């Protein structure tokens, strides 16, 4: 379990979008995992721990209540969203432009995804898990994992393109 | 927002980018994509999304556990384990990698015998056979050189590459790392040659890549390797240990022979 604590924290942090809530979830999950470890017979302890983290996050009342983001994929038609709302209007144009680009923008765009799209994206791109592992962890069919991943990536690409065009 | 794919092949486009598509399916997709603007657009869009995340990944996208929280949590874990001695104190480490290497050494003894005189062997010209196996080998090699097709499993560790084929094909290909001979192992993939799935091992010489195709085939292990050149690619074929082996590359013929000799000599 100790080698997978970063993975556990990363997932919790992305699901909860808040560091204190993420710590609560990881602590809860690790204690649960310790209780069940004697019964663990699988071959993939990381996926097993992430599944427990995920379940702990989803049973937390604070799931997804962290830093408020304009949710993308919910505003407007076909995922079009006013991404300029992500950047503060107080920024001067040049600083805003720099800010919109680069990793900070990507982080905000991912954080603004609905949790059911954010989850498979984080597991695939940051934990580099297979579709099968993501399906097991999230308890969803592989086909659903693939379509959610696709929607998440499309939204990211479209938002990034839209903000570059501005 | 629509969740349906605009073309039913789009999930395959994504699976290819995620390394979840085998070479045969990837080849079929490449043919489809040539006629499908939806899939071409999806390829570009998905690649762009992946690049965005990959570029940002190194600079803070991944949330590592903060040190102070790790210390508190580790103390809690140790406390919980102290209360219940049945819980493991050490992460368990699998021993199968070690057992693989033992099994593999046993299987390789046969090669050593034939390799003793390898240096003296003449390379004969490949005899044309079957439905143009050499053409398929070269086509497979060229297809593999396209971005994203080279390896299904990327590793220089033969004990990672060899078990990867378990359950994917119905034989265990011999995997050797020739890094000491300046032909480091890069990885492996599934390919489709002569109407059957085969193992393809990928080696490197400087900037050149060498594909080594392997499948079970009865044949004369004492026969010298055969070589051929087609479309600027060099090919060497031989049989060993009940396996047909085909090396193909754009390295010059002498270097490919050197590769084959090193491979046959290696335990």
C-alpha cells in the first residue's frame, strides 16, 4: 500500500478538488484498506487501493464541492462553454493570455470537467491505467469508460482551441 | 451534449492512441481512416487533448501526497499494523520474474549448441515460400514504423516483454536482450503474418530499428540462416528451437547478420 500513496492522494485530490477533503478521503480509504488487506487476493494492489479511495470519495458529502469551477460540458450546447469565465476579468489581457495557456489552464479545464468525466481522464492520463483497470475501479462498463474519456478529451481540446482563438 | 460517436470507429481511434489496439486492428483502422473524415478529425482532436495533458503533466498536474500528511498517515498505518499482527508489514513482492528467468535459461540451452558454429555460417538466399511471407514481413515492419505502432509493450527488460505475450498468443517467444552487443531490446508487439498472430520483438541499432518476428514452425534448426533484400530492407530468416525467426530492418546487411549471429550466440 505504501508505494501507492501518491496515486491514492492524486485521485482523491482530483475528485474532491480540495486538499483537506482529499486528506480525509485518503485517510478513510487507507484505514479501510488495512482492515480488508488480509482478504486481498488480487494481483494489482494499486487498482485495488484506488477503488477503495474512489468509493470513499463518492460516499463523502464533500465530493466535488471543492473549489468552484464553471462546469464545462454542462453550459451551452454540445460542450460549448464560456471559457473566459475561468480567467478573472481583472487580469490584464497579456497576463490573461499567458495564463490561459500552459499547464495552469489545463489544470483548470480538467478541474472544471464534471466528475464522471474527470475521473476516467485522471486515471488514464495521470495514472496511465488501462481501460479495464479504470472500468474495475469505477464500476462502469469499458464502453462507458471509453465514451466518457472521449467526451473529456473533446471538451479539453475544444476549450483549449477556443481560448487560443480569442 | 451528445454521447454518441459520430462514426462507430472513433472509439478505435482513441484506443489506438491509448495503446489498447493490436497491430491487426490498427492496420484495419488505418485503412478505414483514409476514407473517413470523421475519424481523421477525431485523431487530430484526441492527439491534441493528449498533448495538452502530457505537456502539463510534469508541471504540477499530478498531485503528490504532501510530506506532512504522508508522515501522519504512515504513523497511523504503523499503529494499525501494530495492533493487528496479521497485517503485512512489508509490501509483498512477486517472485515470478525470478522464476521466469530460471525457466528461460533452461529453454535456451538448445540455442547455444547451434550457435557455437554460427560465426562460420554462410547466409543463403531466402527461398520464396507460401503466400509471400517476406512481403508480409516487410509490410509489417513498415507499418510498425508509423508513429504509435511500434510496441504494444515498451520495455528493455526481457522479463517484462516475455510474460506480456502470455495469454495474447498461444506460444512463448524467446526474448533476449542484446544490449551488451549494442542491440538493446526496445519492446514487443503482436502482429499478423501468414494468417496467424505472431510475436514481434523490437531491437535497436543506433537510429535503426530491427523487428524480429517469431512464430512456432517445425524446421531444420541446423540449417544456416537465409538472407534477402527487398525494397531497401534486409531480411534474415532461420529456425531455432521449433520457432521460425525473421529479422527485418533497414540497417545494412552486414549489421543485420551481426545481429542474427549475436542473437543465436546469446544464451
